[in-house]
């Protein structure tokens, strides 16, 4: 069974990626940043396969 993947958004450059855990270094800005869990957890935004629109939008 495949490990579930969350959506992660860099708090520095807003780079967004899907992974089981956030990376050590952001692929977008190449910095060591904090990542925000941007996964949708409600049916209104489509569930875990999607980004929460309130968090994921720039």
C-alpha cells in the first residue's frame, strides 16, 4: 500500500509539493524553511488529494 502524501507549502517562497514528509531543504528557494501542511481535510475542497484553497493559494 502506498504511503499517503500530504501537500506542503514553503513558508518562505510558497513552493508547493506533495510528499509523505516535507523536505529538509526547499526545492524552490534552496533554503532550510518551515513547511505548512496545505492538505485539504474536508470534502468541500475535495479531500486529501487536493490542496486546501485557503492555504495553497498565493
